[in-house]
């Protein structure tokens, strides 16, 4: 279970620390959809923050569409995510496709639909899904295009499909040229995307993020007063990572930098004993370490994943269905 900690000595405001930690826990599905979040009293006891401050943070998350308040019950994670596969390995079908179709048709018949209407519903839905999958956009705010590049790279390695990275600020103008498309984003921006692209026309897929369990375990195991450097193309990732790491290990000397400017990056490399970086920063860091020729270079660890494995599997199922795969799933017609 994710633990929420506030460092009073940090220059990051306490409410912002809590908001960053809650956003990460939700986006990485450590609190999955419909999961009840800690109560105001529980967070008050674990963080030392006043209930009014905690309530304000929850209201901010509700405005972002990440949580929902249920009167008399509590605050719950908003279910913005598509249905996730139960396994990251494609399972064998335990029910024949014909049986699934028969059940769906029968249920629609019982609701009063005629066979021609059911055929129209099936064809319309399949046509829409195929048309949406033919045009795929990844969108994040302009200041987070570094994170968008990381997302695009990960997806492109898993799915051989043309995709474009579009700043959120220009998404509305771009979509005027399309009647449908698939839009991939992170949980933080789903509500903004839905306001721009109506879900009945556009297929919107929010990605759950990697939980960084191995990296966090490594950080917990670092020696006391260790000097740790963080490098990322995304200022948002750096800010969230700093908040979470300071909550876990306030004794660490933490330095953050983007790959550019190189002077700041070089300073980080010279003073750090361990450096954690994203995959897009790795080559630049390696080049700078070669140039610097440090007597004791830092231990370099590259974080390879930004997207969770379950989200990548979902995208493969949603966007990678080829004719060969369809034919494999449908039993041949026997004479």
C-alpha cells in the first residue's frame, strides 16, 4: 500500500507534496479505479496536515477528474481507465467466439431490438473502432512534450502503427480535420481531452503509469546521506519524482536536471554518486560522462518504462488487431 509522507523541511509546500503523491498513486493504479482513498482523518494522522488542507487537495483532484466524492462514504478513484486485461499474456479463449456473439445478440433481442437493428449496431461499432484505430494521436501539454516523446517511443516499440505527438494546446484545431481518431494521454489530462474531443466520436485511452517499484526499492536501500541525481526530459516527472523521493529519504542529497543545458547536467554528474534517468536522457548522459572523464563517475541507472505493462497490453489489444489475428480467433466454417 502506498504510504503518504510529508517533509516539513522541504521547500515544496505540504499540500503540493500530498497532491503529487496522490496523483502518482492514482496514475500508477496503486489505488485502482473505484478504490476508496484514505479518509481525511487517516491522512491527517499519517501526514500531520490539517483536514481543511487535505480536503482542499481532494477537491483539486476532483476538479481534475481523478477522484469523485461520494457523500457519506468517502473519496474514490474516478474510473477513467478502459477495462484492463487480467493478464499481460494473451489468454486462450475459454469461450467460443460464437457463444459470446450469441449471448450478446440474445440480450439485445430481449431488450426489444430487431435482428436488422442488432446487425446495424455491431457493424457501426466495429466500423467506428477500426476508423478510430487508423488515426492515433498522443497528447500532453506543450511543457510536457518530453514525457510525450517517451510515451510515443514506448508505444511505437510495442505497436507497429503510425502515431503523432500533438501538444494539448493545439489538439482542438488538429481534430477539426478528423471525424474520429484514437487519442492517448495520461490520467492527469483526461478531463481536458474529453472537453476537446467528445468520447462518442473519439476513442480516448488514458494510460496507467509504471509504478517504479524497483526504482523506489533501490532508493530505499541507498546508504545514508547518499548523493542522488535525477535526470529527465520532463519537468513534470522531475517535480513528482523529487516530491516522492524526499518523502521516502529526506536524508539524501537530491539534485535534478534536464538533459539540457549541459552545464547544469555536468554539475549534477560531478556531484552525484548515483544517477537515475529516463531512457530519452541516457545517451546524452553517457556522452557527457565520456567527456568529463570523472575519477569516480556516478552509478547510472536508466528507467526504461513510463507506461505500465497492463496499459501497453491494452493498447496492443485495441490497436494491433490485424486480419490475421481476427481470422485466428474465428473458427473456420465447416461444410
